[in-house]
């Protein structure tokens, strides 16, 4: 595991806004002290502790699928943190391992007080329900983002990019969400090639993911014409935003331990979001 340096403010108690953590106004700390008296000690309920680090502080529906299923994002860590990280468990409905990783992080792992972490288990709930790569319109969502590399392809292809860029409600919902939260780092989980995708924006994150997940580093291409941005989530985000997105490909049949504990801990460690 890559541990967070001791200089980071983990040892200090971080008081989080009560409206975000407790769902209501902040209770009174007590009567004010006299001049020169020490500041009152914060209520224990406000202290950033391991218990607080485990909690989901927000559940947000970021959009709906073609069939009307909710696309949900869960928030952990510190909403006031300056650094935001997103873990996307699934885009292709037949690549299910990442949803287990997302669930493990959501339910089991504490998140560092320096990180505002968002977890989207799936952005393709219709494909997940049907066990199909594509969404209910038969579109590969990872070929549907609005870039200059989007091209018309055969609707019968498993990588059909849709009738036009960003034609799908799932794509638009995710793009809208990312424009709002602007993650510094995105980890998007796929299968089955067993590698971490190289990019020029986040080479250190790529190396850390490879080391933590025990996967080789490879250039992942989708056949986009030269000098054009591929219509994938990672390429779209890397081309248009300050932060960086990395595609992680698990193997076709990872072990349950890898899908949960190894990948969950590894992704948080690589993004410096682990407790």
C-alpha cells in the first residue's frame, strides 16, 4: 500500500460542516469563554474519525437510463476537501467486477480526510440488468462521448457509438456530473484485458495503479483516427478538463478477493484516498 506522508493532516481532527454530515444545523458547542480562554473543544460528533471516514455522506441520483433506472453516485470522505476523486465501477453491463469493487469501497473502506470521494457503481444500469455490454438502445456508452473522434459505425457492432455524439441519457448524465464535480482523478473500471491504460496526464497515478493492482501498463486504443480524441470517457475528460482519467482493465475472471479487497484497497491507495 502507498501510505500518505505523515505531513498530511491525518493526525489532526478535521471538523466537517454539520449540514453535510449530519443533515441539519450545527448544535451549539456551549457557552462562550472569557477573553484569553482556550477555544472550546469540538463536539465528538463533528470530529473526523474512522467512523466518519466510513460513512456515505451523500447519495445523489445523477440521471436516469433509457429504461428509467437511476444512475447513482455515493459520496464519502470530506466534502470540503480540495481534492476530488471518482471511482466508476462499470460502463459496460457485462463487465461486472468493477461493481463489486465499488460496493466494497462504499461499504467497507474509510476515506482520507483530504479527499472528496465519489463512487458511481454503474453508469449503465440497463446493461447491468440485462447482462449486455451496450445500453438499452444498443449503444456502447464508451464510444458515445462528444469528441472530434466520434464516427458513425455499424449499429450491429458491439462498439456502436450511437446515432450521434452524446445521444444517450447515460452519457449526458455522466458528462453533466463530471462537469459539476471536476475530479482531479478518475478511475474507470473495465474488463477483460488485465492492464492499466497509459496516458500523458496522470503517469504517476497510472504507475501506482499498476503497482497496487499488480497489472501491466499498456496503451489502450479504440481505433480513433490519428490526431483525434477518442469518444471514450477517459479520452473526453483528459482532453477537456484539468484532471485526469485512467482506464483500468481487470482480467476476464478475477478472483472475488481481487474484485473486492485487493482492488478496493489498491484503488484508494493509488489515488491517495485511503485512510
